[in-house]
C-alpha cells in the first residue's frame, strides 16, 4: 500500500477495480492509513502511534509478521526470528523504534534563513547564508542533500515551492528572485527576476502557480 507509487486493485474474478489514487478514500476507510501516507508523504511526518495503528486491523498468517511488516514503515532494521511469537516480535519492534536516531539535517556552520516543504513532502528546501539553496531528500534515513543550487550573490532569505512542486522560488539579499527547475538534475534556473532595491525576504506563489509575489526590505511587493 505504501511503498509503491502505483497499486492496482482487482476483484477475485480479475476485474479491474481502480488504482490506489482512485480508491484512496476507500483504502483509507478500510485500513485507517492516512491519505497523505498513501500519496507518498514521508513516514517520518507521521507520529509513531499513528503508524502503529495502521496495522491494528491487519491479519497475518504468522503472528510475528504483524510486527515484521512495519519494519519499513519505521525505517529500522531488525532480524526476523520466526518462532519468537507475536508479543515478543512487537516488543522488539518497539525497542528498535525507541532506539532509532532521529534524522538530522546539517548545513555545516551556515545560517539557515528559510525552509519550505515540497507539496508531496518528499523534499525540503533551505535558504542559507552561504548564498545557496539546498534540496534535502526526506525519503532517505540520513536526510541527504539531493542538490545544491548556486547562483545568488548573497544570502538566500526566502524559498517557496510552486503548487505543482516542479519549481522553486528563492529570494536573496542580492535583491533578485530565481526560479529553479527542481526536476532537472542540475537544478537549472528558469527565470531571474530583478527590480527590487533591497533584500527579498519573502516569496509566495498564487495557488494556481501562475503568479509569484516577492516581498522586500525596500517596502514593496512585486507580482
């Protein structure tokens, strides 16, 4: 249900019923799994007890699998020991969860001025005092940097994703706004906006993504 981006459902007779996206609400009602999780939001965004509850109604042939099936949901590693019984397996699972280190994103010694999540929750963008924008992979256990976007001549004070998640806007104390293509491997610059006379410290997209509003220390907002 959670790991594959696409899941197709069929009746016992082999008749197509729909995919995970089309049957999202029904899957949520039956399993209790949050719709955001079904859409691919990282597991770390959900509380531990909520993730544990997703297995409450699950039936497994072997009792231990009730615990083992949650290993990936919590991003932990533990040996599979069939014969230990359901209760012991769940105890070990909870112990591994409690001892698992929290992911930590580190930007060396630079000040992080702003943060923005991508609409799908898979990526975190940070604007930094070293003139760069970092894209962090929230799917990885270590929170690795996917891309380092360079081009601003001074600190990046504001970042924002477009509603469709394909574009990132960044505002800088160099008085410019850059639009980055987050789908490209190099993080290509799509547009460079100039006109402000001072630091751009806020950027926001219109909900339909057609307009960008940057706010500046020069007391103006441009559309």
